[in-house]
């Protein structure tokens, strides 16, 4: 399998089969009950490629020519997958699947986030430390005090100006 034509034919077949498998998986309209396992999706694609490469390396010794073909294969493979993934990610089906995945992730994280926030609040209270909401409240009060102080200063300045104008009059 050192002939570059055979090499690229094998690569092209593998890429086409992998792309078809990937496209079938992404375009399935049914929503699974549980979040999909990413490894279940990629395992067949990657295993197929690894098996073919293992067979090729077993049949012929590694040579500089084979290594340059390997690099060329990887470059073309990355470019081809980049195009396929770009096209697939621009589909409505992919956007819906990503939305469902994100919603599932957020739904799973919500109880943990709430529990963590409650535990943090309890720990802060036990240590007699201010919570985030208490610190926010104090910061708002400080801002309000600063604004009031500026208004008082402005009032005093206005009174001083009036007094000065009466003295000069």
C-alpha cells in the first residue's frame, strides 16, 4: 500500500464513510431520553481510521515516503472535516441539537448550583462573614451615601455663593 493512489483512495473511502456516519447521527430527528454520549458517536469513526492505518503500517515498513504521505493525509483530513463540520454546524438540526444539549446541561447544573449557593451562605453565616447579597446591599448604601453627600456639598456651595454675593452687594 505504498502507492500514493491506493493510499489516497483508502483515505477518501474512509472519509466518505465517516462523513456519512457522522451526518446520519447529526440529522436524526428523534431526541434521546438521555444526553447523547459523545464517545459513542466518535468511537466508530476513529476506530475505523485507526484499524485501516494499523493494517497499512503492518503491511509496509515506515519510510520517509510513508511519513510524508501520513502528514499529507492528516492535513487533508483536517481540511475535509473542517468543511464537513462547518456545513453541518450551519444546519437547523445541529442548532436544535445543541440547544437541547445546552438545556439538558443547564437543567442538570441548576440543582447543584442552588445547593452550592446554600452551602456557601451557611458557611459564611457560620463564620460570621457577609454574603454576596449583603456586600451588594452595603455597596448600594455607600453609593447612595456618596450621592447624598455630593448633594449636601452642592447645597453648601450654593449657600456660600449667595452669602458672597450679598457681602459684595
